[in-house]
C-alpha cells in the first residue's frame, strides 16, 4: 500500500474522485508545502517548494491504483521527457501527525498562483454565494451585528454536522483558547449560513485573522439538516497548540449561538463539557 496526497480533481466531489473509490481516506484536511496554480484547463498543478501551502487529501492506495493514477497524471517514469507531472515524495501534515506520501507536481511555475493554495476553495469562490459552517463564536450574532455585517448572515440554513472532526480550543489568544475544528474523529455540529462571497474578504477573513495566518479557510463536507452532504467553507487554526482554557465571554458566545440550532444531544454534551472542563455555565 502507498500513501498519495491529492489536491485537485481527485479530491472528494471532484471530477476524477471515482478513481479513489477503493482508496482508504487517511485525512481530508491535509496539507503540504508548495505552490498551487490554475492551469485554466479544469485542473490545478502544484510545484514542490519549501514555502507556500497546498491543501488536499491523503489516501492509502494499492499498487494497482497507483498505476491508474500515473496514467491519469501522464507520468511515465522518473525524468521521462513525456511526463506532464513528476511523481515525488513529500511530507504531508495532518491533524494526527506528519506522513510521507507521493504527490504529482509540475517542474516549474508557469501558471497563475491560486491564493490560499486550495483548489476546492478556488472553485467555490467563483460562485456568488457559498455555504459557511460556523462551529464556534460565529454561531452567535452579537459581534456580527455590532460590526454591521448582519445582512451577510441573514440566510441561515440550519444545523450542519462535520463527521470525523472534533471541537478543540487550540488557538492561543491573550486571554485563553479559541475554537478549532480538528480532524481526529468525533462529530461537531454547527450553524450553516449561505453567505455572499464578498462576506469572506469583507468580514470573515478579517475576523479570523487569515492574513496574519491565525486561521485559514478550509473546505469540508458537511451533513445538512435534510441529510444531504455539501461542501462548506469553515476556518481552522494554522498553528495548533495543546488545548487551552477559553475565557467565559467566549464560551458564552458559543453556547448562546449553538442552543437554537444544534441538536439537543449535541448541546447537552457541549454544555456538560464546558462545565466539567472549564467550570462555565451559560446562566451564570
């Protein structure tokens, strides 16, 4: 068995993902160093570099599947002049640790760079509106309203659930921890908004500190209230620390925002957790 990092049309929901049907998913929110480019031919290309960021998914595949992937990527062997891509080893970071995996890369930059290094995010941003999955303080409208951004969040689509992800407090702020979505198993419920694309640059990227590399935008599959699975944009911590105790005002926002939208079971678990671990009750 081999590990393969995929970042374009082989990702979940994309045109060539059927080739991964028999692969074992290891991480849906993996990343590696490099630069991602838009070839303008319906698929991206990556260059392997010591800087930069490329989001993708990590899979375990059989040798037979690897041959199929070589054919798709037009890879005929190391250094073959007929290659469109080269296949190299790279270090892939997941929320469960670092792994070494194969990845298909271009030898040089020759296309426009994709901001944030995420093909699925790049595609979603071409739409006028996107699904946004809030699992922390953005479930609550108080700060959003004070910032004059409430109109962008008026279209609430109800409860969403991220399977395989757990809520942790891994961002270190001056007064304590802040929420993060970590792919280490479990289930996290949250609030789904249908937001205009300008809300990302005009509010959420600023609030989440994207340009300061506090959080980064990520695209994950979310189960909607009607049972369907849809891609949604969310935000995850870039430099994760061990869990830190969050301040009371922050936990109040999370609980206040969660109570009207998440399931009764999830809310009870969340309420019990913040009391037992952090000594906080919403009615205090």
